[in-house]
C-alpha cells in the first residue's frame, strides 16, 4: 500500500523545504515523516491529515506535529471546478495575509502551497487535544454567547475596511454572484424535488424567488454591514478548550471567507446551529448581543433595525450549501477501482454524512426563513 504521505506528496524533503521557507526550521532538516489520516475532517473539497516529523539537527522551535489540509479523493464535477478552485485559493491566502490580525483564535500556520486543486497543502497548528461538537446537536447554551461575541469582534475589526477591496484573493460580491448563482440555479430542481416536500412545501414559492434573485443578494447584503465574513460559521468548524483559556474557542475552515454582510455569518450560525425550538428561545437574544458587541468594538452608524434586516437577508443566503449540496453529492464520482478499501469506505461514509447534513441544514434553515418571514425581502 502506498504510504499516505507519499500519496499527498508530503515527504521529508518536501516538508523540510516548506518549513524552511516559512521560517519554522532555521536549522537542521526533517529526516522522516509520518502522515496519518485523522479520521475526521474528510470533506467534499479537502481533508485533514496529521503530520509528525522526525528531525535531525533542528532546534526546539520546530513543530512536533502539524495538521495538513490536502485534496480529498472526491472528483469534483466539472461545473463545480471554479467554485472549488476559488475556495482553496481563498483559504491559503487568508492564512497568509489575514489570519495574523484576526481577533478570533485560529490555528497557526506553517505555510501553504497552491498549484492547482489536485496539488496543494496547507500546514496548520495541530490542535487535536481540543474538543469538538456535532452539527446534529444544538449548540450548548453556555457556548453560544462566547461564539457570538467572538464573531462580532471579528466583524468589527474589518468593518467597512477599504483593505477588503484591495485583497484580490477575497471573493467580492460580484465574484460570489458570478460563481454561486449558476450553482444555486442548477441545484434547485433536485432540491425542490427531494428536499422541499420533506421539509416544508410552503417554502416552494419562496425558494423559487430566492433562486431567481440569487445573483443580486450578495450586493444587497454587502450594502450595509460589509466586513470579512467566515462563510461557513457553524458548530463543526469550532474547537473548544477550557473556559477562559486562549484556546477556549478556535475557528477553523476559512475556505468560504469572503466580502459580505456580517449578519450573514450570524444568521448561518443561529439558523443551522440550533434545533428550531431552541433557536426560537435564544435567537433574538443572540442577535441583540451581536449588535451590542459590534457597538462596543467601535462600529457606528449601524442601527439594530438595520442589523435585523441584514440578518433576515443572511438567512436567505445561508441556503447556499443546502441548495448546491444535493446535486453536488449526486454528481461526485467514487474512487477508481484500484483505490484502497479505506478510500472506498471513506467515500461511502462521506456520501451518507453529506446527505444527512444537507437535510439537517435545510430543515433548520428553511424553518428559520419561514419563522422570520424572510421571503418578504424577495417579494414572496
């Protein structure tokens, strides 16, 4: 069987060069490297592996272990290639150019290379000792306020910043619309047939208007409250340490970072992070906390009423992954016959998990849209 490190090009020689280039191996070299599938973090575009180097002549500053984000085995259908290329490039540039000033705790980076979708690696701090939570569960009440305050501090840092337009790697409203609108429109037929009848048939007319108007929603959202957003701000992209510690909350997975409306991240978190009854109990309180934290950290001229409007618009835009996911899962090809049994089993597990997650996200998000009458913003 091919060593997993060789499979992704993570050899001792490659890692030596990568760490030296990033200034993390000023002396010595990597003599050997062990690469292991973590068993979690296998996604549609990327997966995470743990890299454990053995050094020769290095000092104590070299990382004892790292996590590398590398291509998954999934063959992305051709129509999704621009989207997958965009999000990989975005994450690597985000870690290089923006992560160092992010007010939220994020994994440290040890370098990243990006040649094309099938040849890239992003080397990150190994935080495997921290806790995780499942998307299938509601966010614990004791965790939610800290998550929302952290999000608001992050948004306030980049609020209406001119630099966001200068970062050409950060997807603009126009680029998001150009790439995502065709995916959403192409995915609606499968979504309407398979998901809407199971979740809420009354969403059908709202969904039709939403899909039709999708290309305009990014610019409408960014017209107020524009900042750097995470784009996939949900419970499975957080790590949890001890309360009060530096790593109490760590934000992962910045592939969908973009220019947009801050409350869009909040809507995504609240709509998809809680079961509907819990969301109804805590949603208004968390929205008020988010706005108050923005003001506390220097945001001015942004009323609570505008924040609530942008939050409702964010509920609509939070349907991106469910809308494109159904068709995307149907289109992914299994590994080639000669692939390992581990990869074939991983493929089966991925499809099963993806279908369950898409249904859960759709159920929760549609319920939030209907409860907030967000379709009104579309004239529906």
